[in-house]
């Protein structure tokens, strides 16, 4: 289980302290074990845990805002925790990557309390981001933006793996989304070295047996607690668990209210199939396959590296398979002849019939199945629908609206102009053919 003495992963602040705010100094600072270096103005803590505290601060020398993380003054007397805390700062400080929060300095207060400062991120955690009602499950915004965020986290983790570090505590609370689109992977306090690297006292905590990580996100081998079984594929599982939540709004192991029960479920690899978790949401089969492989209980069944996972996520995004879905029952009319076009559709499953009204009857134009596209002509040419389409059985379609199509084609560029010209030419040929057919009749 995640060490209860680990500091909570809160390094985000939505309001920067300014002069005149309640600075912590003097007797109060000494009583609480807060370091008071002359070049830092320390403000009340953002968060606390059994092991330490986090404070916003201002560096007087560089005139910049920072986050200060300090060890609890009582635990600072114990080498196990003191060395582990120092190792966290040293490891994080050596991971220089745009998606890993930079460490500025590491020091020990005259009272013996170690602390380090890092970039103070203005924004929110991915946990809060996922629970924003403006990003409902299955929406294009949630999938596109959420997967973009996860790709950046994959970049950070891949870099760390290259440097011989596995994170072991990947979860939405440890991913920070800053105000201007920056993404940071935080809290390397449970990291483990897979290569020899300089870090004072690093082996004390990193090689300690027992479950490590956060229930609901840790891999089965982490839950079993043998450090020698944990490698880069353990982080693949953690990333997969985050992806599972982006897609389904749930956790791979279900209800997390009972941490001990969740760990037992994790140890035996009782991952709830993503198909079951997304039964009420239209989610691409390809995306469900990516989630399934990333969260496979056995390490050998997962992606062999984060790079491979990232590759499939990017391929999925570029393929447009994240488009919103709609479900139609048999007999439902999906588009109607003469209506204004507001979307085009691709059939994911089921069959549809395209038809026109002729006199008092109907003329069937085509029977379409999975992979076929319809409604695109009227959308491209801003014309009324030339035919109706109905579901012959239970049908699922991807929906491409006007804005998404325009953005994808680059309508103001040569690609959009070419597609528009081809559509117009095809429509003209179709009208000529139908006109000559009517004359022959």
C-alpha cells in the first residue's frame, strides 16, 4: 500500500501569495519545524501528510514563486525517512524534462529538517480535470484533450525509464494540468532505480518490501510487494489505469472505498473488463483494445514499453476514432431527405439502407455496413440531404460535425479545396446519370 507517511501530491496553487499575505516566520515557524532560509518567504502549507508538508514560497533572490516540500521535523531524526526524502529530491532534480516539474534547490535547515524547492504550478490536477462537468464521459473534448495530456505523461515516463527510474505511483492526482496547457508528472517519492544512479540513501525506501503505490492504480506486482518484480511495465499499468479512467470514468478495480479489499483484488489481477465498464458509453473497439493491453494483469501481456503504448494512443488520435458515437435502433431514420446537413456518419456496427422517395414509394439506393460513410456530400457542399438513411438493425455510428470536418480538412487550404471540387464533380455526374435515366424511362 502507499506509505501513509508519504506527502500528499499537491504542488498546485490557483492563487499566488503576494506581499502582505500570512507569511510564516519566527516562533511559529520554529514550533512547526518550518525551514526559514533568509532568501525564502514561506506561506502557510498547501497540504500535509504523515511524512511532510508542502508550502508556497517566494524566492527573494530570483523573484519567483516556488513550492517548498519539507520533511516532518520528527521524521527528520530517522535515517530511513530522511534519506528517502533526500533521494526523492535528488532523483527528481536529475530528471530534466519539460513534463517533469523542475527542482531548484535541496538543503537541510539548521534544525536538521531537509527541504527542497521546485516549480510552483498554477492549475489543477488531472483528477479535478476529469471530474469537470464540462467534459462528460464519451465527449470528444474529454477524449481528445485527455489523451493529449496522457501522451505528455507518457513522454515524461519514457524519459525517466531511459534514465533508469520507474515512478510506481502514477495516478490522476499526480498529474498536473497547468493554466496554459503545460502538463507535469509529480511526486517521485516512491520511485525506484533500475540502474545505478547517484542518490543518497536511495535504497532504503526503494527496496523496502510490501505493497507500493496507490490502491486502484498500482499493478498486481506492486500490490504483491516484491520490488524485484517491479519494472517499466509496472508504470505501463499505471498509465493504463489512468487511460481506463479517462475512457470510462471508473477505476480498473471498481470501488476503492476499501483500500485493503482493493489491494487483494489487485494482487489477483481482478481487472474489470473495459468492455463492461464502458457498456453505457460509445467507445471505439480500438481504444478498448489499447486499455485492455495496458492494464493486463500479467506484465508479459502488457505493452513492453511506454513508447509502444504512446505510439498506439497517438495512432488512435490521428485516426479520428475518438469521434462521438450515436446508437440507433432498427427502423430509426438517421438522416432525412431534404433536411439541412449538420453532420456526416461512419458506420461502426450494424447495417443501414439509403433510399429516396419516388412518388408514393421508395427507391433503395444502397445497403451499407460497418466502415461505410454517408451524409458527407451534403455536408461538404452545404446542400440539403439528397436521400434518407434508416437503420436496418441496431446501428452504431461515428459522428463528424461541420466544425470537426473543416478543421481536419483545412478548408481554406488546397486539401479542402480539392475535396470540395471532387464532391461537386461527383454530385454533377450523379445528377446527369439520374437525369438521363429518367429521360430514358
